C-alpha cells in the first residue's frame, strides 16, 4: 500500500534545505556520537531517507528509513 504525503514538494530546494539543516545542527549530534561510533552502527528511522542520507553519509553509518519520493512525497513501500 502506498501513502501519498503531499502533491507538491517542489516549493523549496530540498537539497539545499537539508544540507543547511545538517550544517546548523551537526554539533548537536556529531560529537557525542563520534565518541562511541562503531563500524556496524545502523540508524533506523521512519523519516524519509532523503532527509537523513546526508548526515548518515557524513557519519559513515548505514541508514534504514522510509523511502519517499522527494519530488512527489509518495512513499515507495511501507513506512519504516
């Protein structure tokens, strides 16, 4: 079953907005986490993948999150 979240997600430059969010909020999670980070860590979230992918890449961890088309807001499968 597919769930439609929004019909128009093109009102903002998503990539820039997500990049700016993590730039502003990196220090809130990065430092404490990096002290205990392990190679096999996995971040699991119901949030859309495209919102968390940049920070997970920066952290070097595997991500499991909801697959949502960033252009349409339509879930590609079940909510994580």
